[in-house]
C-alpha cells in the first residue's frame, strides 16, 4: 500500500480545509470500503482525513416532523434508533440486511452512500475498467456480468451501486447535505449519482472536496408502513442481487400513496417512479402490482447473463406490495 498522511478532523470546516490542502486526499469514515480499495491499489490517496470525531454522529428530529441523520452515525446506530424503527421501518430492515454486525459497527452513513461498486473488474487493477481508468474499456459487457445493471446503464459501464440503505432512503426522498470549499449545499439523494453515460468514473454531483454532513429524511407518514426485501446469493454477509423498498397507504381498497425503489439493478438506488404512477389511485390488487412492476421494468436492457434480474425484480415488487397490502409488516 502506498504511504499516506493521516489527519483526524475535529470540526467540519477543518475537515474540508484538510482535504482541500491535498488534491490526492480522501475522507475516511469507517474505512470498510476505502481501506480495502487501498489494499487492492484501486485507491491511492496521499492523505486520509478521518471524519469520525466530527460532531455529526447524532440523529435528531426536525421541525417538519422528519429526521436529521449525521453523516458519521454508524450503520448499527441508524438501524437501532427507535424513531427510525417506528417511522421508517424499511430503513432499519435495509441496514440490518447489509454486511455483518462488526462492519455495521464501523461503517458510516456518508461512507455507505459513497461506497464504490463491487464489480470485480473495478477492484482488480490488472483488468481494464472505464470506471477506474477512463477509456480503458468495460470487460464486464462480454465477461462476468450476472450481477450487473439492467436499468440506466450504458455501453461504457454496467456496474451497480451496492448500498442497501440507499434504496429506502431514495424511496423516502432523502436529502444529502454537504459542506464544500465553496460553502454548504444540499442535493436530493435521487440526484446525488450522475447518469453513467460515457463518464462512469464521474459518480456524483457533489462539488470537489465536499464532505457529506447530514442526511435529511422528510416526514412521510406512508413510510411507517414500509418494508425492505433483499435477495442475495447466500443468506448473510452478501450484497444484493436485487432488492425492493416499498411503502403503501391504502384507503377503501385503493392505493392513496406509494413509494418504491429498487436496489442492485442500476448504478444508483433506483426510484421506481413509473411504477408509483401506475399504483397511485389504482385498486390495491395483484394485477395492479404486476402492472406497476412491468411499467418500471419496461426500460430494462439486460445483458446475456443478467436477464434473470428482470423476472426476479418483477416477482419481488409484486410480493412486497402484496405483503404490505395484506398488512403483513413483519
Ligand atoms: C464484506 C463486506 C460486506 C458488505 N456488505 C454490504 C451490504 O450487504 N450492503 C451494503 O449496503 N453495504 C455492504 N458493505 C459495505 C459497507 O456497508 C460499506 O463499506 C460502508 O457502508 C462504507 O462506510 P464507511 O464509513 O466504512 O466508508 P469508507 O470506507 O470510510 O468510505 C467510503 C467512501 O466514502 C467516502 N466518505 C466517507 N465518509 C464521507 C463523508 N462524510 N463525506 C464524503 N465522503 C465520505 C470515502 O472517502 C470513500 O470514498 C459491505 C462491506 C464489506 C467489507
Ligand atoms: S461495469 Fe463498470 S466498473 Fe465494471 S468493468 Fe465495466 S466499467 Fe468497470
């Protein structure tokens, strides 16, 4: 591993300044992704700015009835928070479906949203990869791609975003607040990730040197009836091959409000707005749920070895919505 300078930041302004002072610096959260990538030679920062002692480790209620979640809150603390469990149960379920207890104790919210793809070519420096080395090619297109994207990809990259918690956060309209060398800013999570296009190495809309400070969760009564379901290749300690975060508010047999997001199918947590339009105002029946899934997945462009994901996601969407409609909130 390349030698690097390690700095521990104690306030937000200082953290941003420490990073800005070195063009090769990176923020260090729990290090559970970044340090692995450093060991593999994918990331070679000259300086790490440790953000874990910043005063960003609280979850607080907001005046509008939502929650403000500090960027250094650990995954474990997020999942266990009583207001998260009560008001956004799909978020707790998603966090607990990710990684292991030890990892969740280290990993932070900011780091989870900015973790890199698990595409094997990306983390193997002996392979070409447009995301790691722009213009070098995408061996996944003709090679191993069974867990790659079916929505929103391009000929230049078909990698997925691996975050579980990002899926319900997307469904619940989370906002990402940051501090940058040019001052503070905020972006909806749905706009945090750039479209892949021909620049897969550019991943977010954050300004250079931006530190994520908080995630804002607006009040969403519908989220109290939500769930997250993840499908993976083994029962624990594995990334999703497909996941769904859904919330439903049903009145007199019709859907009054629906929230739906899909995971492990695109380069970002995928807000299923086409499906939500089909659901809203329609009878809460299996036929509606299937039509909603089909509307969203009509845009799917699978590769030879990941077409199963389209069927998987259709079944997952229908199953989770049916459970919510039947009041099964286990
Ligand atoms: C074996 C294993 C299994 C896993 N399984 C899952 C899973 O099933 N589901 C899942 O969602 N995740 C999973 N993970 C990923 C894990 O949850 C992430 O590694 C973790 O959430 C990243 O958080 P971190 O704080 O450790 O980030 P770090 O590794 O510290 O940082 C990741 C990136 O974010 C940047 N960063 C960190 N904090 C900030 C900030 N506040 N502002 C700006 N940039 C920042 C860093 O510079 C770096 O680029 C798994 C990881 C491992 C190792
Ligand atoms: S899918 Fe993306 S990350 Fe994977 S090899 Fe292709 S360009 Fe690289």
